[in-house]
């Protein structure tokens, strides 16, 4: 409940310009210079800040430069929180969890071991290689469901002048968005598990970031109650603070009080 | 071990902050365009890629890449 409140607060904090939906134009003020660690399209009319993934691709493709701002932001956030920002700050994480919450066909599924490495492909090919080769802003152009949901659909619904430019790319992204929405209603946070390059980049610092989940192995009885609560489908007993862990702390909350084997925070003992 | 992890996290944090400061003064082209200006400008307009409209010329770009054809960005 506390995490949902923080997610919602950040969602509202990042989207103060709701009135821009009427004109179908994004906010253009100085806050757009700031990158925030979450998958949320900077073309979303309500969005106040910039998306680090979009910024990385844009600076590489159009300026052929190293995107210091976005990388610096991600490194700073990763050092402090690791991928906990996926659990607490990411708007698309909240959107996925909301769809899963209302879903009539949700299942508790463990992360698929081989498929979890797909994220590397999306990062290397779509975020880095395609802009580097000057082909396209690959992830934004062909994959990002957040862009389609929060920018594409709202902007096109009020700006008919864009209709003439709609082609197969648009229909592909629309299809992909619908597929992602349906799939996250079945498998919790499936986009984060298998696709999101942002979570992957933040997760690289999970082992040593200041914010940690801690397990006291002598207290853990292996009841595996936490397994069914993990949004990423991990086995917290073995996989906390790994690349796929988003440090949401749902395992900490679910641990039976008589064991109390898990804890979280900045001062959790490093193991 | 724990001290080592603290050091890694501290180095990463300071390197990240350094890069953010660097981006404030970093020129991305010969005209002196600052990276922050580029990021702000890009975020302030409707990104064609994001809304699914651009890169219809992807195949053209792909062909260009392997044909050795060059285009002056400036």
C-alpha cells in the first residue's frame, strides 16, 4: 500500500500538465532539461521531464555525441537506489501493475529463465546500435509502449494533421502496445522482466547500490511465501539484489513475522 | 566486502554527478550547442519516433548504410 502511494505520488509529480492533452502538445519549459529514471515518454503532453532512454537515443543519433546527461542521471540513481526506481518511480511500472491488478486472468508466473536475457538485445540493438548506425531511434520508434500509450494515442486523437503520416510503423507500435497490455494482465510486470532496457541499466548496480534488500539466511526457513509476492517472479531467497530484482520490498512485507528474515533500506547490512 | 561495495557505489555516484555537470558545459556540435539545450528542445516537441510516425525511411537508411552513401548532418 505504501509503495502504491509512492508510485502514484511520483506519477502525479511527473505529469502535472494535464491540460496539455487538450492541445495535444507537450510541455516545453525548463524542466524538460531534467531526465527522470522511469519509462515515461517525453512527448506525453502532461510530462514535465525527459525520458533518459529517449534522450540517449536522440543524442547519439542526431548529435553523434555521448549522452552525458542521461547516462550521468542513470548512474547517480543506480548508485543510490539500483533498480528500486523501477518499483517506486517508474510510471510504466505503475501502469503495468494497474492492468495486472484489474485483470481477470492474472497468473503468478516465475520469470522465464532464458527469455529474461532478451533485455540485453533490446538495449544493445534498439537503444545503442540503431542510433549509432544512424538508422533510427530504435526503441522509441519500434518498441516503446509507453510512447504509444501516453503520447501517440493522445496526440493523434486531437491532431488530425498527423493522420497522413501514419504508416506500418504506427500500426506495429499500436499492435505491440496492445500485446504488451494483454500480456502484463497475464504475467505481472512482463515488460520489465523481458524487455525494459532502462531497468537493465539500473539493475547493473543492484549488487552494490546504497539501497538494499537484506536477507538473514539463518532466520529464513525457506517457506517461500515471498516467491508468490515477487512482482518479477524471482525467488527472493536466492535472487534478491540481482539484475532482475527491482527491490520493491514486497518480499520483505510478505515474510512471516515469526521469521522476519528480510529487511530493506540504506543501512541494511551488506551481504 | 561491504566496504568494497560502498566504495563502488560512491564512485558510481560521483561519476554520475560529474557527467551531469559535464553535460551542462558540453558542446555537441561545432556551433556550440549545449547538450542540455538539445535535450530540452527534443523533449519540448512532439517526437515523431515516440508517437509511431517516423522512420518510415528506415529501409532507406539501412540501404544507405550498406551502400556507403553519406549525408551531411549539418
